[in-house]
């Protein structure tokens, strides 16, 4: 499924504003992206399986998050990255 911002989303980590109606990346289920905080999955990225994005985490670029990965806190994942398996990231930037 492709995500669409249902409200203005202010990311406190990057100070970015994702306006209501912005089309984002792809998820395989409702639970892949938290509906609280300022987290966002930008166009070009995919979160699937049991993976979750929450807090102020940002996923951008050509990123795939899969398995039981949990990206939260102030994490920014960008570039050409695949994260799979049982991974927890909260404060690091991975490019």
C-alpha cells in the first residue's frame, strides 16, 4: 500500500513539515508506520513484514526495511539500504 499523510506531520528531529496529502512510500500493513510522532516513509522507500517505523524516525532514499526491524527515536535511514531481520535502530543515521 502507498501511504498518504492524513494530517500535517512535523518531524522534530529534522524540522521538516510533511503537509497533509503528501504521498509517501510503501507499507505492507497498517502497523508498519506509527500514527503518532513525526515519523515518515518518503517516496522510494518500503517498509514491510513486521517492521515498524515510529517516533521521529525518517526513511528516505531507496530503503527497504523488512523482517522484525524496528526503526524509532531520531533515526534517519537514507541512501540505498536494506535492513532485514531482528534489528533495532533508534539514534543512528545510516547512509
